[in-house]
C-alpha cells in the first residue's frame, strides 16, 4: 500500500502494527526535516499513534498550550503537536481548532479506538473501504486497492452520475465499496462506527451575521479582508523546505504572490504557458511579476508533454478527470519539482468564497426576474386565465421554485430535473442541498441575494471539492505540496458571512478581491476580463475515435453498429469528449491492465492520425 503512494512521501516511510491495527506513512518532509519527524509517530507513553498528512498552521500556538499542560516535545514538527493535541484533549475537542489542511489516522490504545479525520473543506484526501472483516483506509484509492481484501470494481451508478453531472458528490467514488471521508468529518472506529461532523457549511452558516454586515462600511470589510489574507499567506509560508507560488496573471494567485513577496522577498512564481489557447495569461503574469519584482518561470505545455502526462494525470487522480487543466498542472508540478521546490501556494477557493463565477450572477438575475414577476403578476383568476395564452403572464410560485432554486422554469416541466433525473442519478443530493441552502438564507430580504449566495455555497460541496482533490493529486504526484491561503479557517468564516454586495456590486463579481487588487497589482491587469485556467480543445481535437470499441463503449453498452453515430454526436461537445477520454484512460488503467506508457503512445498515435485526416 505504501508503494502506491510513494510519490506523496519520498523522503521517509514507516509502519506501526499491533494486534488488528496497522498504520503506514510515506513522508514528504517540510517542517523539521530531521528524523524526529518520522511517522507513524508514537506518544512518550506509547499509548497514542498517528499517521498524518498535511499541515496545521497554528501548531505553534497549540504547542504552547500543550507545554503549559506539562507536555514536552522532541521535534519541531506540527505532526507531534497534532498527535499530542489528539491524545491530550481528545479528537472531538481539538480537531475544530486545527487551522490547516490535513488527513490523519490516530489510534488511541487506552480505549482501543481508531480515529480518522479530515480538514473542514477536504483539501487533503482520505478514503475508506469496508470489507467483510476489515476497515481499510488510505490517502489515495490506488493504495486502498492494494489491500488483499479490497476488490477493485467499477461502480456504474457513480460512473454514470459523474458522466452526467461531471463531478461526484459526497462520499461517492467510481469504485464499488470505496468511499471518501467527508470534509469536516471525524470517523470513530471502536466496534460501533460513529461519524462526527465538526464542520458543515449548511449547518454552521449564520444568516443573521450576513444581515448584520449589510450596513457595515465596505472600507472596513476591505481592511479586515486585507489583514486576514496577509496573516493567512504568512501562515502558509511556514516551511523548512524550498517554497514557490503560482501566478497565473489572474487576481487570485497574483494577490497571493503579492503578499508572499512581502513575507519572502526571494519568492519565485510559476505559470503554465499553454499551447493553442486563444488568449494566454502569460503576458498578464509577466506584468504582475514585473510590478512585484518577482521572478516568473513560465512552463511550456505543448501537445507532446500534454499527451505524455495525460495517463499519469488520470492515474494520479484515481478517477476520470473533470478539469482539462489537470494535465497542465501536472506539467507545472513536474517543473517545480525539478527546480527543487516542495511547496507551492495557489489561489484556489477565492471564486467560491468571494463570488467569482458567472453562474452565481445567472442565479441572481434569474431570481430577480422571478421576484419582480411575482410582485406584478399576482396569483389570481385573471392572470391564470392570461397565462393559458401567454405563459410569461402566468403567475409563478416562488416557494415551489425554491425547491429547485437554480433550475430554469423551462427545465422544470414534467418533473424532468426535479424528479426522475435527480433521484436516479445522485439520490437528489445536489437538489436537496441547494433547496436547503436557499431556505437557510430566508432571513435575507431579497430572493436574488439568497440565490447568489446559495449558489456559491453549493459550489463548496462539489465544484470546489473536486478542484481541491484533483489539484492535490496533480501536485503530490510530483511530491509537491499545494497550499491554499484563501481557505484558512478565519478567511472561510469571514467569506461565507459577507453580504452579497461585498461580492457582487453593480454587475461586477469579486468586489472585495478586485478592490484589494487595485491596491496591490497593476491597474491595467485588474481591469482586464477574467480568462480562467483553461486548456484549449485543440489538445484533444479529433480524438473521439479513441473511444471506438473501447472500455467506455463496453461499460455504457454502446452497440457496435451505433458507435460511429454516437462518436459523431459527442464530437460537437469538446469538453464532454475530454471527460469521456479520461474515463476511457481510467478504465484501461484500472480494469484493462494497460500501462501509462502504452496509453501515452496510443493517445499520441490517435492524435497524429486525427491530424493527418484533418490535413487530408
């Protein structure tokens, strides 16, 4: 099992076993590079044992409190502090105090209890499989599959759901009987398993705090944001190993780079220079880094290295990739590792936390129209009669629409989206959660405010969760730890309790981010429209034929005679083709026995054939 995650920790490894419990650990040494950081780590009394992945950035404050209780430390690692915090205070009392990204297995011999825990947003991964006699866990599914009692089989329900919805929700993975431990969760195992949720956005959200902030001066919100982000970046720079930053030229990673420069003047920045994109971010990043006096190292992502690393990206991800930029991230991580860095700061999480995506605006405008419609067109006999002839004059039921708050009215007919599809695909989790978030925000006066915020909060569960998971995998495949300063505990709490006007104002998203960027970055860059980290469909143009008579066709039961027409139809949706290609690569690796090198060669042959046919 450790062999399968050697890339996550190439510096050291260890095991601990006693009776029916065994822990293993592969170490990427970042804090205290000495042998004193060896894991699994055991308390001085021999009663507590931990295998731990990640960083708890407030470990020094926790250490001071533990020392006041008489505990003496041997190392300068955060691992030892986490171990003694769990052992001295108990997991239920201390885990919510951990400010960072982590996954751990802690065994308490005093009551023979195993605890598994994960950070509040799921930045670090943890998987669990229950067999007839064992509970098996690991940081990656490929390690779990190496246990002799775990059998790897595709979960067709989950796989089809991922193909339809693009991302899996909750505990689901595309493997039968292998689950992801939910973010913000402790799993207590001592004969009777108990799941304890110490953080859940829907449960812990306090609408009254959002209301209280509506009258706060924006300049005060900006000041608090700047102070918190500066403190978070300083925290995330704690490292005894070389550290760099990503700077894409977008506002989020550029701000992280600006604050990192304040704390670490010799910081180096990286950006993916992607072949074939219509609008490159490299020029923006160069402008930002020149302004900040930071060395920028562009990393070329071309057809050859994209296809060379594509199967590696799928294997590293353990499931079909949703984001085409994952392969570009892996190319950059490879270069970061070659240059000797072990840690990189990224700008992930800012869009979800501070209102950066256009689909939040779409939800806002949709519900504003609905509110005004209901205000002027009342539910009475006259308008019901008119509605028979002019549907736009028909009354609408805002409470009924709130049960599926982000679905346009045109798609609600015949129970299509609200009934058959949602209950069959994902157990209606997405819809039920969206409705619950919308309802939780009911104290807010305007429906459109609720819609904007609820839509962004829904993304924490699926969109952000998928991004964090896959970003961790791409970086750790090259033994690089990706840190996310926007997702520090206080910033999370600050961001989710901001009023919508601090995020969306006069048609512009990310109001706070933009205002802070105007203070720290070149104004011409701040005013440019968002590009987003995307890979051009050019990279897999004409590749649909790679699916012909393949494992996706077999799993989805495509008839051989129908495949040419199916392939013709899906070629009109390039990013859907990309996701199906990732599913094909995934299935061939895990169930077809093909090597990563064989798949790279096969993909390149197909690409050259497609290019040749296009020229002809």
